[in-house]
C-alpha cells in the first residue's frame, strides 16, 4: 500500500513560483525527501503558461505585456493556457500499479478521480474517448480535448499535462472557473478565423467558494482512494522550500528558459513528458 497522500492548499502565487514549487516536489520525492503530494493552487496575477517545448513565436508578446499578463514556461509539455480565474491542481506520485504504468493510463485514472469529484458537487463531466490528431498550428490548449480529458456539453473543462522523471510522475492541470475567451485568443499570433474554437470553455461558473472547497476535498478523497490510501493536510519540507527558491531564480525566472525551446540541457536527463494537452 502506498504511503499517505499529502494535500497542500497554497495561497495565490505568481506563475514562476507555482512552476518552481511543482518541480521541487517531484525532485524531493525522487530523493525520498517528500511523500506523494496533491497540491491545489491559484495565480496572484493572470499568467500565460506555455509548454516546455512550445515555440515562443506562437505568442504575441506585445499583447501579453499590454494586458499585464505574466509569462512562464512549464516543465511539462502541451500548449498555452491563460491562468486567471481557475482552480489548478498538481499531483506527484510514484509510478505504480495504482497510477498505471502507461502514461495514458495514469492520465485517465487521475481524470477519472477528478470526474467523480465533480459529480459530487452536481456537475456532469464525461471522459473524451477519442484520439484527436495533433493540431500543430494551434497553440491554444483548450481548443481541443485529448484522449481521457474531461468534457461538459462538448467543452473541455480540465486541461492537464504530465512529466515523468526517474520513476515518478508530475501531472498538473487547469480547471477554469470563468474564462475570458477573447482575452485568451488575443495573446496568440495565429489567425483564429482559420481554426475551430468551438471546444473552448467559458469555465465551470461554479460561482461559489464553498463549492470550490468541496471540489478540492472530493478530489483529494478520490485520488487517495485510487491509491488505496488516506490523505492528510500537510506543509512543504525545508528541502522543498530551498529547492523551489533555487529553481525560481535559476530556471523559471530566466529568459533563457522562458523564451527558448530548451529540452534536456536545463531540465536534466531521464525525463519523459505526456502532452495531455494542457
């Protein structure tokens, strides 16, 4: 049986720190200095996150600046997401029978847990069972659902991405509460009229902080149930805090990382990523 799942509820933070903390948790797990963790967080400022290997030329940097939006490159793959009014989750786990050894299985198992939690607050999500061809010309994450991602009324309502490193996985994802679609599309250079954005969601519009807290509680319960263990509310170790500070300064606030498509020479060897179309 897997050890207990640590659950952390973070206050709003900027995008660079959020990504640094996510990576610090998986690194601490790899070195046995932390345990499996489910983290909930939000964004102090609106932030556009781009996939680890996404082209910066996809992005209209002038529009990002004019709209006072932060820009960060994620450690995971996939396409760009505007994080503003949303619930964001990340989960760091050892790759085991409970999670599913295949990337597609572990993504689906985590999404299933989130789906059941959503049903408990009255939502009606369902799993996308179709594999969509890669939309190379489209840099927008929520424009199309990937296999096992969650939909409501044909709209993608959870966008996730996964990376794997030395026997552990980190999956994080965006659950939009309210989406400003026109603002999102203004941040890209692509000609939107040539693409189909019918799958873009306007968010869950839960409109109730109490429901969001219930959703977080139910997600924690379902993921710990999937792992056949319990969960408790915890805090970061000193090691994680120090590592996050180092990653923040040396990597995530670095123009070299943010503006260049750099794969292994910054993030290190032994990495596999799943573009679950975050």
